[in-house]
């Protein structure tokens, strides 16, 4: 679904838009969660840019579980580039070891509980539970344990394991935001430059595939997995 407005489909039909605005909210509070310092930007960077355009009063918070001194600096700089000053919320960056989060379950839970005491999000971005990376999967599980009554969008991370499946939530993107996301990712994380997956073509390719699947007018989109949505139109 588009974030706002109507995305026209072939034959004249239109998708029903998802509008995150609500009169009872002072502002839209968004929590972005990543196991590693580049996960948020790769998984939902363009959607974060789009949210700031559609909801200028939003506040975006950051939680990253693993880092070292170099990666921490990259993550802080990337978050500041992606999120404009008025929308910047709290930033939490843990120092747990990459690839070993399941062995540090207690510390992961403690960090999540710390964030929960400070942030009450309307929308949470996190990893997909079926992601085959052990850190990603654990972060998704603890997200659902911690934020049980929140809207959660699980983002995709392309990787060697080839665990992508058909999503059920799409955010069509203008070309400008898709390109800006790619530029931010490629410039912000030089420590990953030697990795085979770390290419602008890979980032563009996935957004183009998802754009095709949702008939995005620009040809670009990010996609998510929403396992539980609650419709409150009945007023119950």
C-alpha cells in the first residue's frame, strides 16, 4: 500500500491507501531497529525518507544492537544523514558482537527494555523473523516480545543465503528517494566496501523488483512483511 494518496493500477482500479495519520497522536513516533549498523538504511532507508516527507511532524528513533568503534561512528553519521534535524529522536547503539547475538540474549533483552522505557512508537521497523541470519532473526523475535501492541513492519536484507520471499506490504518510491537511499548507504559505510553484497546495483535491483510487483509509477519500491494488523474502523 502507498503511504499516502492512491497508486493507480492497470485497468483503472486503485489500491486502498494506508494513512498513518491519527488525530489522537501528537506526532508519529517511529522506531527503527537493526542488528547491525547498516541494516536499517538497507532495509527501510527510502521509506524513512518518505515518512519524513508525508509526515513532517514525525519523530524517528534508532536502535542498533551490534557495533565497534568504527561501525558506531558510521551508524551515527548515517542516521543523521537519513533523518532530518526536526525528526531526530533518540539513538541507541549497543556494543554487542556481530554474529553472536543469540549468545547474548539477556543483554539484547535489556537493551530493548531500556528503549521501551523511553520510546512508545506508533510504527516499528525491524528484521523479518524468517531471515536466516541468526542476529536478524533474534532481533525480530525480541521486537515482537517487547512491542506487542504496535504496528510492526519487517524489512528485507538481501544476502548470500537467498531468503527473500513474497512480501505483503509495499511502499512505492519516487526515483529521487530511491537514489538518495542508495547514495546514503554507499557513502556511509566504507567499512563494508569489500563485501560482495555491498553494491549500488544490488540495492537498486531489489527496489526495482518490488516496484514491479506493486506497479509503482517510478518503478521503485521497498517491501515489508506485516504479520499482524488491527483494523479499528468499527470503533470497537
